[in-house]
C-alpha cells in the first residue's frame, strides 16, 4: 500500500544571491527488500542521485534455478526471472510486477506490506478480496510467503485467458467557495439538487455528522476495514462539499441525496481493484453523478480504471466527475481515472482563481486530449470534519479546511446535481457539455483550465450548450488531407439564438497557428434546435507538435467555451528487429530497446518528444518498434539453455540511422566470447554481465544510461557479446563482474580430476566409498534438475554417502542448482559421467571454505573489443587477508561488492555470495582501476525464535589502484560501536574524478551553531560503517544528551528527524556530551540487535569538549548537515579498540591479553587509562603505555565476559570516558 500525503506546503527559500554557494550534499540511500510475484526477492537500494543497487535471491524451484535478466530504463529497474519470460513477452503478465523501482514507490517493500496486490482478469479467483463483474476480474492479495506457490498455481496458457496485472495503489487526491462558483444564484432559483443522487467513492462517511443528516440513502464497503465509518476524514469532507446542509459551510447541492462507496482505509489507501469495485457499485446504484476525488498513475486513458469509467459511463449513463490529480504544476500530469475520455476531469484554483500549485495539468499523455476540462475551487476549502479525524486544518469540532483537486471535484459534482434537477431529461454528456462550456475564462492555458473555472450561475441561467471539448487526438503526420470535427450547439430557449464563433488557438510553443479553420463563423439557431459548425485542421501546416486553445461562441446573454486540441505527431517508421541465437534460430523470449541517441527530442512545440527508449518484445526471434526518424541504438539479448548449451549473448546495433522502414539484425552468431581465465582452477560464485548505452547530458537534458544485464549467479554460463566500435556520441560499454573462488570440490578417480557442480560445503571432509553415479535420461534442464534431486533422495535412503548425476546425452553439461539436504549431490558432464560409471574407486574431497576469493570487474568504457578473453593476474589485484567474524552461531553473511564505473553506471545488480561465519580467506580485488568505485556491502543476518529476520549491513567504499599494498580486513570484529565515519585514503570522495556522490555526512560536527552527534556505527576495522539513521533506526539504539555546563540543551524537536541535532552558543563554550548505546529490542534490520550480537550490549560514553563557531568549509569528502556551506569536526576524542580476537570475537582466558587503543583528536592525546571487569561491579586497572600513535593495554588474565572502561585526555583538556559492557568474551 502507498502512504499518501494529502496536504501540501510550499517552502519559500531566500534568493540564491543571499547565501554562499552550498557544497554538494551527501548522497543518501534508501534500502528495501521486495518479494516479486514469482517469490524471488530483491534487496534494492536507491540513492538520491538516482543510482540503483540490487541483490537478487532466487526462490526455490522444483527444477533448475533461473538466471535473471535485468533492464535499467527511464521507467526503473526491471528484474526478470528467465523462467517467466514467456508469459511476460506474451503480455499475459504485466511487466510492472517486476519493476522494483515502481514497486518500492508504490509502497510494496516487504517492511510495508506482506502481500503482493494483483489484478487477475479472465476469471474470478477463489482467494479474491474484491470482484469486478464488469471486467470478469478479481483483486487478490498474494501472501509474499506463498508467492511462489501462487505463481505455480496459475494457468497462464493462451487458452485460459488469464491476465495478471499489478493492482496499483490509488489514493485520495488531496472554504467560502460556493459563492466563488455562483452557487447562491442557483439556490435562489430553487435549485439545490433535490431528487438527484450523487455517489461518493471515497474513505467512507461519518453518518452521524449533522451536515449530512438524512442525506445518505445507501452505503457499501469495499475497503479492508470492517464498515463504512470514515476514519480518514476525506470522504466526509468531499460528501459535504457535494450536499452538506451546514448553515455556514453549505454544500453546492444541499438537497441532493448521497450513496457512499467506501474503498479507502483510514490511511487513504486502496488497491485499484477495490476502487473499481466501488465505482462499479456506485454506477449501478442509480446515482446520476459519481464523484471520484481520487487518483492513481499518470496514464493515456488505456489503464483498467480509466477504461472501466468509460465502460460504465456508456452502460449506466452516469456522469463521472473525477479529480485531475495533485501532481502539478507540471504538464502532462493528469492521473487515472481522470484520464478517461468520458470523465469530466477537474483541476483546482485558489480563491483568486489562480491555478493551485498542486493541480495536475494536461494535456493527456499520448494524444493531447483536453484534460482537465474544467477547474473549481480547491484551496483551503472548509467542509465537514469526520468524528475522530484531523485531516487538513481543523476549523472547529465539525469542520476542517483542506486543499486538493479532491476538494475541487465535488464542487463540480454538486453543480451537476443542480443541473440534473433543473433538466431531469439531460444525459451525462449533456450535463458535461453544459458545465464545461459555461465555465468562466480565468486567463489560463487550455491545458491548465480546460474551458475555465466552474460557473454555476451561468450554467443554470444560460439557455444554450455546446460540445464540451473537441480533441482530434493523435494524428501522425504524413500524406493526407484535412481532418474535421463537428461542434454542436443547442438552443434550449423559446426564441432564436445567433452565435458568433471565434478561435484562439496556438501551438505548444505559444505561437499562433493557421492550421485550423472554422465554418461557419456565425450560427443562427432556431428555438429548441441545434446547429453545427465544422472545425478543420491541416496536420501538415506548420511544425509537428501539440496545438490547442478555445472556440468561443457569444450571443445575447450567452457565452460558450469549447477547448480543442490535436497532437500532430511526427511520422514514425516500423523497425523490425530480427534476433537469432548462436545456431541461427530464434532464441528464447526476450525484451529489447531502441534507444534514441539524441537523448529525446528538443522540439519546443512537442511536449511528447522526450521519449528516449522504445521497447519491443522478442517472440519467435522477432521484435517491432515504431520510431520517428533519427539515430538509434538497438539492444537485446539471446538466451540458449539446453542440456548441452548454456549461453547468454548481449546483442547491440549502435548508432543506426532511421529514415524509413528499417530492418535490424541482432545475431548471436556474430558475437565474440566474453571469458575470464583464472590463474588456477576456480569455481564461479557470482557473475553479472552488463551492456550499457550511455548518452551525455546536453542543455537541460540529463545524462541517459540504459542497461541490459544477465545476472548469472554461480551458474557457469557462456557469455558472448556483439563487438562494437566506440560510440561517436556517449558510450557503448560492457562490464563483466565475476566472483571466483579457489576450488572447494575435488573429485578424482583413476588419476583423473573431474569437474563437478553443486553446493556441498555443509559436508566438509573426504568421501571414498558409498558414492553413487546416476545416469539421467535426456530432458529439459528443469526436469533434469528435478530428476537429479529425486536421485539424491533415493541414494540417501539407500545409505549412500554421495551421489553424482549426469545426463545421458553426448556433450551434456553438468547440471546447476541441485538441492539436497540429505547428502552431497553433485552433477558432472556426460563424458565424465560415462568414465566414472565404470570406476570402482572414486574420491570426493570437500573443503568447508575456499583459500581465496577473486572479486573481479572488467570494464570496456567505450567500445567492445572483439578479443574479450581476460586472463586474471594476481599481481594486478589488491590483496586483503579477510576475516568474517560472528560471536553467535547460526548466522549468515551475504557479501555483495558492487564495482561502479565512474560516470558510466545507473545500476549494479548481483546475486552476491552467501556463506556461514565465522570464516577467513584471502580476498583479491581488481584489476586496479581508478575509474571503478567498489561499494562493498557485507550483511550479517539471522532469525529469532519466531522466525523474524534480523540483518545489519556494513559498508566500505574504495578505489583500488594497481600496486596498492596488501592489508588485513576484519568484518564484524567486535565490539560494535558508534562513530563519526573515517574516510580512508582510497575512499572515492577523496578522488575528484569520482564525483561528489560519495561524500559522507559530517557527524560529531558543528554546522553554524548546530551540533550533529556521531551517526554511524562501525566494527574495529577503519573505514567500515553502517548508517542506522538512514533506516530510521538511530533512536532505536542511541540516546544522546548535550550539556552546556550543568544545563541540558534540548534536542531539536522535529518529529520526523532521522537523528538529533542541538543548538550551540555562538561564542566559545565548554560542553558535555553523553550517549547511551544499547542493542535494539529483538530482530530488526539496520541496527545492532541481540539476534546478531552478544557483545557490546550497552555502551556509555561521556565527552567534554570546547566548541565555537567557524566558517571553515567541510573536510574533504564530507558534506554538512542541511547542505550548509560550512561545518567542522568537533574536538571529541575518538576511541578505537584494536582487540586481537579470534573469529568468534573471543580471547584466551587466564593469560595476559594485550591490545591497543587508538585515541585520536586534532590535539595530541596525553593520557589514556583503562580498567576492566568481569561483571561491571569489581573493576581492575589495566597497564597502559604509549606505543607510537597508539596506546598498548595489558589485562592480566581476563576471564568471562570482559567489560572495558577507558578514559582519555588531550592537551587542550578535552576528555572522554567510555564503558563497554561485554566488550569481548574469553574462552
């Protein structure tokens, strides 16, 4: 579900000249876990600079584990399992269900919801929470824990007719205003909506509100709450604007009756299917008018919700009055279902008839249809307040003021009720015609106001109506003549009426156009009769683009305004893309893109020429896209997966010139192998190969990076690519990220070493007997894996110690993705299988961990060479002797080390490697390349007794240069503690070429007179850090108090702050900072907690320091709080305990323990004292002595869990005292 913000505030900043230029702010990150409808899980991080990171976890399959295809486009990051491509390319399943960027924005992260909302069309589901009979569709909340089971249960064959779509979140579109629209004049004529029923589809209603007494004739609940009670306030407010009877805050049609369909819950949230069901009921309830103060995505009107509004309008005759949306003031921002052609779509104005800054404006995307058609008051509207709610700005116990197109819409719905009372024979289109064409021109463009602001007085007094709007839609330029639209004018009076017609039409660029002609320019209409005028447009006159304006008809006491529009689209040409695999045959289904090498057009007359990527499906080897003339790059992929071949080919045809119908060949037969050759036999743990098309920023165009990748994981697929010359504009790039490890499986027999595939690390040791060799009958890879797993189960029941399976087909490869918990199950190639089947002595040796791991990234910055064989030279790699610590059993480490090429990346996707700590090996990283930033994530995770997941990720960023010296590195070595992050010399923020996006927030830092305490946490390795505050976990583990003398300084009271800040005195003063750090209660993600750690359960620290205001710029690599231009670290002494602990964070008991303390500050440290305790009650002094820039500490024969109390003082009198409970344990 999405969380909706239904009120907006505008913040006014001082002129840029009034302040010094600000340095770049820290790039923040937001991390989420998303379960896809296939059951696969993506850990997704989106940075504030638009970059994306993802780690993919495949759901268990019965058969072969898939690889994953990913695409990064302007629409987001898509993650496609290879075994879902068939139903995706056929259109059976909507691609949005795999757009992790969109799913996060729609509130679908796992920490927000435990279900996936889907719309199942083509039949009803037994598990449906909502049914829409008009569409033969169901809304289903799929439990994420059972997503894989649901996916497998679907019949998605062509004959089933089943279609699966994302059930998108819809939200409510969030005062004397009746006078503003002329309602009192209608009331004086006895018009108050009596006899007319208006349906309100919203958050429910306060049935006991006095302004709505006796107004409600029927209700129905479609929400996930138990009744129609309005727990939000929006629906009651909207209903009273339509028909409220309040003495002071009267609705537009106080005599109308209401029917209420509750679709939203108390948070203003609903699935599309719930809204659709409510709309369907409302339209069939007998309501003449349906008010929809709600909105979803910006669409072209072809979405399910808009289509349902059009369908029900035709079937029931109801007039749907719909909010335009609150995405303004940007153009082309009208949301669904306001995009429906039949809807009367409403924008908002303020009390001065100025466009509300939030009001969505048109035209409709795709065809420039006039939307909204009308505006109405929507700022500070006072109406009924539901009991127990506080939406908007409450005026009194019964009323509140709110703003939004939600508030504008019921003004128009109420006006429609007045007209329906006055003209009970009028249908929905006539009501719409009358309301739109009688609107008052308030000086805005046609795509902002439609015909103008609602004018009820004119609508009920004027005796003529006209066509509400005349949109020609999208017309592709090319040979052909003029096109026409008939405009109808109706004279409802008893006397003849003469109307003079004038046009005011312009291009999107604001220039007048001569493309339109109107005939006749004067109409003489008899009493109670109609007349028509013909509007013609020559689509070839003038430049392509959008044209629109208003036709005004004037006569005695009559003014009729009809907005018109046309989109004269540039001519497009079909581009047929022929995709072939390495055998010359059509490959498995895929997607592809044609990328506009101009990075979108710059035609000021065409607001729709910013399309930069044209998608095509590849089915049976063929794809088709229609594009305007220009230069394009085509990219796609070819997948071959059989018993004898596993091959993925990245395909490209860059910088094509398209001037007419065109054919493009993407042929895997013309590709070259992409190979990584290790120095010794190795096993693949992870691999992602990414092809990128990069276009530079130009003018007001942002840089464009479109990516296509194969996320292969540990499956040893062959990779091939189309070789390509360097792009003339931007770059075409290939990046190969691969993780290899020294062999952990050695299988020998008769002096021959055999390659075997499988994850058998849980059974370390040597097996020399009881090894069964099984031959599998040739089949599909998925069925073969099932057969191998069944063979392993059978072998275990027979008492065997291991099983080796192979496929009975010449050239068959070892299978991948075998799963057995009973005994080691490995797969071997056909030739090796035939050999081993004849042997009597087989030896299987399994190491629990590798000796070394190679983290490799090879980058072609621009151009893809034909020779893509990369031999790994350890001398060109950076060596790290690495340990992964854990002071509790049963935990898991996920390691994802993302190599980011500077300026050439939009996303990085890995499967990552998973293993059980504690463990140690040598990590090799490289090759050294100053163009690549390694953002290294190491996540420690586990589950509590209830199965709740806990996780904490430690980060470090590095630029590894060739020749960097070897070093040791320890992840999660205790004790964990808070800190101000230290940037090492190889941190990318210290490299100008890496850009400012790697800057870190300066903590323990003063910005002006604002103090920011330490925000990060770290282990004992310099440069490692985690940011609990970015996961809203700072206050979960840390309490901070600041004193000036004995007076406590209160923290900034901002309720939604991620971390505390304190105001300091401008002059020099002495301060005391006290922090208490504890583990979070229970299983959490993003903070230290008892599921993951037994040590450092509580840390108390007290600093004294002197501070004064400074105008120094931030230290290099850091950014300041609130983006300020100046900030500086404060002289708080930083303690770091370098404890020589083993992998379980333990030390030997009963013998002297020697370690070092680093106490650093801008002033030299003069004193360090340490005490230790086994229980926190009895303390003993430890011996300390200076040792270079550190202090050596000796504890005499510690036992049990060791507490540490450390004191330090510098030459300026700044001090620190820190007590760590259970800093380490002994054994």
